[in-house]
C-alpha cells in the first residue's frame, strides 16, 4: 500500500503512513475483539457482548430470555435549517 502524504502550507508533510506489514488478506475472525464460534451463516451480524468485551457473530440480536430490542438509528441532518 502506498504512503499517504498531505501537503500543508509551503512544505510537504507526511501525516499518515499506512502499511499492512505484508498481510495479503485479513478477516474479521482474525481481530482480537471478535468471537466467531462455529461456521458463519448468511444473515449473521456482530453483536457486542459486554461480559466478554468482544463482538459475537450471531443470528440472534437479543439472546436470552429478555428478548428486548431497541434500535436507535441516530439523528440525520437533512441539510435544512428549521
């Protein structure tokens, strides 16, 4: 991967040097905070597990007995001032 250089003012300055240290491929399973147990299936999502402090690959968004699910998509600015 090429170095990314940014010019600020009159002098060239390297702001970010990016390198994968020779890695050809990288999968989510290789990340230290992702737990993928078993075989991946269509429709799986990553859900954060507070007990393990890792993301689990699962088909269930609300595991356990509670079965409560709140999805907050946040606020999006439409470009207009009200």
